[in-house]
């Protein structure tokens, strides 16, 4: 749907077409008391929130926009489809039954470091996938892969990165599992308004 904000015509994506970065921003925005539709518009257009609030958009257009956007999906981290077979290699989505070795110390250390800096399960899921796709466990390369994943469609990425997160938590050794569970206890349940 096209929308004109401050004399600029912009294509507004539906919720299903958000990138991971936009999705994470929407999750954060859902915690505020601001009207979510205005935060959504700010996130997907890149306009400042105040500029969106000051735009001349009639109420009927806002109602159509709400219907157009649709629902943002939530992911149940422990009931993810166990047949997930997709991962990213370079810029390609590849279907495979690739099993990652979760017990490598590089996976554990990089994951634990990220878990200490975030309260978002979604961020941890995407970051774990970045770790698994960076075979040399180089922190800079892992961060670069994470940034690349943030620009991909959130449904494609989170549908299987959450699978790997649940698998990682399920199959981790007891000592490591305890550390991860402590980190996960800090993570708040996120519900969209």
C-alpha cells in the first residue's frame, strides 16, 4: 500500500514482509504506550516518530493501513516445527538436513557473551544462527553475519533460527544449559498490542 508522508510517497510493507531488524524494532515499540500503528510507520519508513505523528493522514487511511499491515507473527520457541530444513549459505537459502555441532566451545562462548548483553529471545535466536553459519567462530565475522540476517525477512529467519535455539537449549550439556537458562530467565515474554 502506498502512503504519502510529508509529501513523500512510500510503499508500506505488510507485517509478513518486515526484515528481522524491523521486526525487532516493532517488538520494542510494542512495549511503549505510543500508538503502535504510528511506531510501525516510523520504523518501516525511516521517518522520525514525531514527523509521522505530524503527518496529514486521514483516519480512514489509518484504518485501511491497519487492515493492510495485518498481524505480526510470534514464534513459540519450544514448539517450532521439528522438520525445519533451511539455513543460509552466503546469500542463498538452502534446504538441507545440516546438523550443527552445538557442543563446540566457540558456539557456547559467543552465545553466552550475546546472552549477557540482551534480553531478547529473538535476538539470541538470530545470533545463534549467525554463530552456526560462521564456521571459524570469529566474533567480527559472526557480528557481520548477524547484521546480514537482520536484513532478511523475519518469518524466514525466525522460523528456523528459533528451531536452532530450542534445539541448542534442549541438547546442551547440563553445565552449559544452566548458564543459558539463567540468561534466558532474564528475557521477558513479549506480547504485541
